[in-house]
């Protein structure tokens, strides 16, 4: 590997014959590779302590790797609690998690280049021999294309890269003759059939032995894949092509990336989470930098670095600008809708986004990287580990932690960029927590619940592939590593690919398709090495000054408000009015509301509505109090409505050959025929055209007198109901468009109206998740005529065979009262019933634990079909338990709102009034943009 001179001021070397593009690409790495000015934010760590911590990492790796080899090998992974190997098919299925296991000694392959980084060359040589002797890639097992690519193909290529490096040094691996590369090529060809789609996007799964769509393959029927799954192939596939000269791999990976770029949402330049591999339609239209999308962005930038193709950098910069414009809300990174990027799609973040500060370092955008990393570190200090998901007020959303390495990765890159010893202390904390809470006699066990410290019997291969690699490199000096780490780029699994591949076998046509779609501002591109004197301008405390305001962000989300309240107590003033204490008949409370800019409006039907106009508040502090009061009222409303939800309903398949044996749990509607008060509805089912039911049906004769099947999405539930009712349907079943969703794992969905009078809807409407809905759809495909019963509860099968035997159920007065009081909805105006709000006994807790489902963002019944937010400069809440009209403009907007839009929860964090007004203006602009944008 001959090298030429470096990029001025960085000490970053580039290969000979490198193009200008490659020089620029390698220059982008300079920021990461140079240890720049040491900030004074933390005391420097001594060489002795760094060595001690490095040795501690080595011992921890030996503990994990040694136990895998002793108790699990040749199985894919170690089960550290029971000290045995996890073999696919011999343990209870864990669902998609098991798709990473292919009976190919996954942990050993994933750990190959880690052994070399940790200077364990003898163990590396032994491991390579074991892989060549024992590993079989021709197993009859269905595996994830994505996981197999990044872990196995990446592991083989990383192992090959370091094997030829060691052979070149002349001390080890002298017998090696590209055997790992031959295995990688064999595996690459096994993955290629997955790309046999019209779009070029790969199927998410493939059978290693039989490929796709053969009867014995047991796969190939999937229609959707995640963006990261299709967009995280280019590094490994291009490296395989450059190593072997077989261009087909790079060509296929490029085609997939090209298709994703073409299908991005053009006005926001964002991509969704999942996409249909045949049509290119976005299935999940939320967008973020975490699970499902994360490594797509990573690979665009790193593909530019490795391959020197300017179009990859241009695409990355276009996406990055959109991320910083819409998703980044420092220090938070919150998912948004690709068509409505100013509206948040979630109130929580997942742990996989912890990689993003590291990517921002590679990009050269240090300040937001420091901010987000510090926020994540504060969450870790609170919970010992980063929960799989946590809310915007930093409480646990999903409590698991499978020993993910992304935070350690970002810590390493931030230290390399800043030289700040603070990040060494962060790494030390990670080591201490792993040994204290995750270490068990047979390895390291994943955390089942970070709150209780309970363990799960798993130790994923990425723990050895990434965690120990980044932690060791964090504390290692250059002389501690037997090769120059700057000559390599890390894949998303932390496998090492040599930068000299950029000048090898460059036969791929590189048409720049980016400029066809967008005009790019050259100021957004860095074509030279980042200058550390500019990144840290004459201020050794730069990084510390960014971190300091975030020190208390987790434990005290409203420090200004807390201080102000304490000052008020000292001065004898009363604390702000809390929603749980508010009484509409209390004159003092009404006066406080007025001071906070909150108006009380009495509607003609006796309902009372609260509206906040911040500009009418007595002061900016009063406006903040008013906003906090409205937030609490919304949360209190949400909680009370969860206590008064309609009970679930039943869809019972009663035709041959089911005869009532199949009963599906269904969500009710807050409009239409109430099945608890009337006789059930019985009829044959028929699919509506269009399937989404959002316009006049083109097949009214097919649904006349039948129960219409319609898909969720594109319009309001009530609109769907009216369209099928007008076509003559006697009932409707809405089937979730989120493939794989199930009532077993997701909160039951309750359909709400559109904010208008829904008394015109006379037919019953029920909601089924995708898994339950597919049972009916499969029955239609097999039996054509399928009859179902829509009811409040399942009926006796004997009665179903003879409908004359059935006595009509009469609901009790108690049920009448319960269901009448439950006819409420969460919508554009969050609501609370004063009659049910007796006193301060209802806590205003803004978040409740939810199961790991992306269907909706709430526990219990999911929120309704509307976005809880306002397009005007005010907050509003109705006090009677029903949605109220704000004005005609809002009403028209709500009709066009997608029913899949999750409910937006306001947190309890106080904001300055200028920030509040800015947020409102952004919402107004977003709704104006939506009118022009495609749905």
C-alpha cells in the first residue's frame, strides 16, 4: 500500500494516483483522524491511566470472546446467562432479531478484525483458520440481507483487509491466499438474487441455500423493506467488487441507492422509514436518523470517502441540510413526517440515533454533535445505559438495552476530533457500567430493563465487533496499534475497509444524477480539510461551553421555571395555577387564566373551550405559565380519556370452513352504529376500490349490501365511512397500512371522527391491525365468499349456525352510561370533561409506557385521526370531552390530514416566548406548504 503526501494541515494521507475527488473525500476524514487542540474542559488523563483503561478493555474482550469460544462456538451467538450457544431453530423464536442468525458462526466472523485492532494477531490467525474450516454459507435458513451484509460479508472483508496487511508486514498470515475473500465472493453471489425486483431494491430476506421465491425458500413474498436495509450495502458490495474485479456487486448496490434518492420526498428532501420494493411507494412516511434510516445517511457520506464519487457527497449534503432543518431540535433529534416536516411524528427517540454525532464529526459539524452526544450521556448517567427508546423528557419508553455500541462510536470520534479528555471520562463511565451491571460469569448480558437491572440471555455479535473496538481505540495511542488506522474507513458494523480501494478496479460508470433533481449551494460543501483553529476558535473551553447548558437537561427539564417558582415562593407569591387544580367556577382561577392569555369560551351547546393567545398574556413569563397550563390540561385530558375508552369489538369469521372459530380483536369507532347498543351486523366482505376508500367508490355493485374492506391512510376515517355507506355497504372494516402491526403488540386503535357532525354515518365501523386484517384477506383469496359478524363480543358458534336461535342483546343502563360518556376523541383540540374531573386526584403525567410498536405513539387506545396542534398562534383545549371547531380554516385542514399521523404530545419543558412564537410560525408555514404538497 504505497501512500502519497497528505492534505495540508491535517496529516491525513491519501493513496497515490488518487483523483481530486478522492483527495477531497479523504480530506473529510481529516477532522476525525487528527487529534486537535486539547480543550481544558476536563483534566488531562495520564498515559498510565489510559493504558490501564485500555488493558481493562482487553480483559473485558477476552471475557466475552473466550466465553463465546468455550460455550457457544460454532453457534452464531452466546447466551451468557445459560452459558450455551444460540442456534437458530433450537431456541424459541425472537422474531426479526433471529434473522441475523444463519448458522455461520456469526460472532466469530464479526470479531475477526477486532482481534487485530486489539493486537491479538495469534488469536486472529487461529480464528481465520476456524472460519475456513468450519463455516458453511450454504445453509437452508432465511436470513436478513441487511444483517448478513454488514455483519458477515463485512466481517469477511474486514478480516481479509487486515489479513493481507499482516501478510505484507511479513510476520503473520504468510500462508493466507485470499481465502476469506473467496468466501465473501461466494456469499455476495448468494445475496444477489434478493435484488431481483423491478426497482432494484433488495428483498429484506433471502434463503442462503435456495434464494428467493422458490417453494423451499420460504421467502420472497415480502413487499416492504426499510430504507437502511436497502441503502446500507454500497461499502461492502463496492469493496467486494474492487477486491475481486467483479463489478456486478457495486452496480447492484448503486442501483438501490439511486432508486432511494429518486424516491425521496422532493419538497423536504427526506426519506421515509419503509418503502415498497416493487412500486417505490413510501409505506411508513415518518423520517428521522434512528432505526430504519440511520445507516443510509452514513453510507452516503462514507461511500464518497471510500469511492471518491462526488454525487454521494452531494446527496448526503442535501439530506443533511433537511435533517438539520427539520429533524434536529438541539439537543434532540425527533422524527417528522416527510410531507409535513415541521410536525413531529414522535415524542420519543430510539437508541440507534446515538451514531449520529459521530457522523456529524465526519461531516465536520461539531457543535450539534457535542450537544446531542451530551444529551445522550446525561440519559446514560440517569439510567446507566441508553434505553432502546426514551421520551423527550428523558424517561424510559422502551427499557431494553442490547449493549449497543453507537454511543461509544460517537464518543471515540468526538475525542479524535476535539482531543478533549472529557470524552475519555465518558468512555471510562461506559467501561464501569458494563462491568458493574452487564457482566456475568459467561460474558456480558443484554439489559432487559435498564430501570431494574434485569438481564436478557443474549450477547449480540455487534458487541464484540464494535463496542470493544471503539473503546480500545479511544484509550490507545498510535503506537498501541500495529497498523495505521487512518488508512481504513469503518463500516456501520465497524469493519475496516482500506481507502486504497478507491483507485482499484474503477470500472463503474458514475453518472451524476444528483444535479438532475436539485440545485446545490456550494457553500454547503467542504472541499478542504477542516481547520481545528476554526472549529475551536481561540477558546480552549469551546466544547465545555456547549456541554455546560445541557448538564441538567435530563434531571431538570425546566431549570428556568424551577428557579422562577422558587423565587416566587421566597417573595410570597403564589405558585402558577396547575391544570389539576383548575375549577371553571372559581373566579380567582379565571382571573389567573386571563393573566396567562388563556380565554374561556362558552359554546352554544353548553361546552366550554380554552384558548391561549400568548400575545395577550401580561408578560412573557405569564405566557410561559399559560403554555405550561395548556400542556398540563392536554395531558390531563388524554389521561382521563384513556380511562373512558370504548371497549374493543369483535370480527368473527362465520362462513365455511371457519364457522365462528376465528375471532379477531377490533378497535371501535366513535361514530356510526354502536354495536354495544344494537344487534350485530352480519354480511359478506368485499374490498373497496379505491382500496383506501378516500373517494367515491368505483365498484359500488361489489360492496352493495356487504361489509367493505378499506385500508387505513390518505384521509379521515369518517370520510372512508361516508364513501362506503354511499356505495351501499352495510358496514366497514379498516385495515392498518402498517405491515406487521398486530393487536398482540400494539395498543388497540380507536377511530375518531373528523371534527364535524358524524350523525350521518349509520353503519358500524371497526379497525383491524395488519396481522388480523391479513387473515380476512387470505380467507378471501382462498374461499372467495367470506362472511363475518361485527359485534361487541364473540357469539356462540352454535347460535351462529342458526341465526334464529340468537336473542338480541339489550345493553344495560350501566353500559349505556359508560359508552355515552366514552364517546370522545383526541383531535385538533385536546379535550377533558369537567364533569369527570373531580379534583386534584388526576396526575398530569405527560407520558405513559408504550409497547414497542410504531403504529401509534400512546399506550392503551391510540390517538385519533387528527394532529393535536394548532395552525393559529394559540393553544386550545375543549372541556367537555368532544372535539370542537377552531375555525373554518382549521376544519378544512383537518379533513386533508392523514389518519396515520401520530398524536403530538407537548412536553413539560418551558420555552421562552420568542421560541414559542417561532414554533407557531413554523407550524403555520408547514400547513401552508401541505396545501401545495402531494399526499
